[in-house]
């Protein structure tokens, strides 16, 4: 549970706010953010980097929680933003991010994405391939000096779920190490983009620091020294009790050591954490709808795949708790959702203390990519986001309504 979580009799407080009261007031399912701890973690990230290496910047990977209030909190703590495309850029700007601190990614940026980046005058566009260079040149025109980084896929097969490994030689992201020299020459020959440095991101939920060191070494092995190195995100978090993962300080130390060893000291270093910044800072609160005991025990709640795809897509498991049944005997059950497929599992085979209809179940470490990949499967209404700090619960994103579901419909055939 997030750092401020406290048991209060049969209730759990987050940021001093009662989860039972939140469930009453805002309904379930709901994403509940520990705002004070989130702010502290943002400061911890910045300090971990800049105290060891002053020319460092931390950009929040907006994809991990693309909501204006979330971005606003992190920007107000001094973070920049990593955005993919015009949509996330729009959110970052709406949250008040300084365009100079924004980096835009995307393996398939449209003309509209690049035009939006040029329009806003963002810090760097990350060139993902040769077509990006053509597009930037066409849209920006001669003499524009658009600051860019080149994304290199460093040929590291990160030890994580295959869908989240992005730095291997067969990756769709960036240019391979072999093609990097040609891409560098091509950018310079065009005379429109100003190549300031390199970018790499090897994957997500990575728990071995050696892999980040290998990433820096691979960029250094390209030979030329650039002014800027953006090392992406990727640090893993602890989802289950048995998981182990480096601390932010250990991660920062490993990166800084690798930068000094392989690149020398003077370069600017950017990191783009998503998961490790926000995942532990939010929980999802559900209500138990039904408990079925047959060959397995299924505890079904009022959300599921519509608000958490982590298990169905990556096999990720969580450590949920039945609110108020702190010491009761626990039985193994499958915590499942309300959607009509068997893959709609939040976590299989997990100990749950005597869950009954109407109980609240909180699933911790759902602050990254759950809100992001929320969807309307079975016309489910996407949950609200509630920020809790100092005993006050504030609504950052309202729950969808049935009218929202119909809002984009343009009935044809006389419907
Ligand atoms: N930078 C780049 C270029 C990225 O592609 C990503 C994540 C990040 C930074 C942030 O990585 P993080 O610190 O969050 O690991 N949908 C998956 C996660 C995919 C991550 C994609 N890229 C999930 O639900 O787990």
C-alpha cells in the first residue's frame, strides 16, 4: 500500500482519507492516489539524480498516467514530461508543463504529431527513424534548427515480459546500432534538425541494474560523444511481497556510475520514469459483487479488465486486501472482474480473507498503466481518479456516465 496508508479499525486511510468514505462518495471502482507520497516520490527521484549528477533531468512518462491532475502534480515538483504524440502533448500543456521540458516520442509519429511538437516549441523531438527526419524537414523548413535526439535500439534483450522489452535488435523502436551512423549523417545532411544527443529505452519493469549499465555502454560504443543522453525509463516496482527491485537511489547511482565510466562527466542525462514513479502511489478500490465456490473460488468485483489489463496482457499479479478483514483467515481465490471472458482476472490464486458481497477490496500498486489502458469493454464506465492528501479527497477525473458512452454515437439507419 502507498506510504501514507494506515489501518483505522475496519477502515484504511490513504492521505488521511477513509477508503470506505471514498467508496460511498465516489462509488467503485475508483483509482485512489496518495498525493502527498506521490509528491515525495517525485522529489526523491529528482534528488536521487541531481544530488549525484547535477546535469540531470527527470521527465514523467505521461503514458503511465495520462491525466492532467497527475501531470500537474509532477510538473509542480519540477519534472518535465515525456509524451507520445499530439494527444499526450496536449495533456502536458493543459497541465502547465513548460514546453522546453517536454520530449516527444513515437515510433509512428504522424504529421499532426510533429506539427504539434513544432508549434509548441518542445525541448526535443526524438527521431525514431528515417521517415521522422523527412517529416521534420518538410514541416519545419530550412534553417529551423529543431532540437532532436536519435532513438537507438541498443540490442539489449531486457529481462522482462516480451511485450515490454523495447531495446532488442528486432525492436520496432528507434534505429539499430548498425543503422545509427547513417541516421546521424542523414540528420546532419538535412540541415533542419539539430542533433543534440541520443535516446534509448530498453523496456519496462526491469529489476536488474546491469541492464541499464549495458544500455549506457551500448550508446557509448557508438563512438561519438553527444551533449545529451536520454536513458528512458524502465525501473521495476514491487507488485507482490516476494518481488525485489532496486531503490530509486540505487538506480540513480548505477546510471550515474555508468555515465561517468562510459561517457565522461559533462553530458546532460535525462531519465523518463513512469511505473517506478506512480505505480506504488495509487490503489484501485472495488466492491465485491459475488463469491462463487466451485472447482475454484471466484471473487468477482465491479471492475476488472476495463480498468486493469496487467494480468491479461502481461501476467502481472497483485496483492489485494479485503478492507477491514485484516487478521481473518485467508483462503486462496481468483480475484476476477465483471467482464465476459475468462481472461478477465485481476490476480489468480491469491489469499483473500473471507470476502463477502459488499466488501471493499483494495488492489495496491495500480498507479501505472491501469488508468491508462482503461476501456469500455462491456460498456463499462471508466472509473474516477481521486487525489487524497491531508485528509481531503479531491476528484481529479470523474467517472464516465452512460451519457458519455452515447456521446460519440452518430446513429445511422434511423436509430
Ligand atoms: N520512455 C519510453 C520511451 C517508453 O516507451 C516508456 C514506456 C517509458 C519511458 C516509461 O517506462 P516505465 O518507467 O514506465 O517502465 N503498457 C505496459 C507498459 C509499457 C511501457 C511502455 N513504455 C504496462 O501496462 O505494463
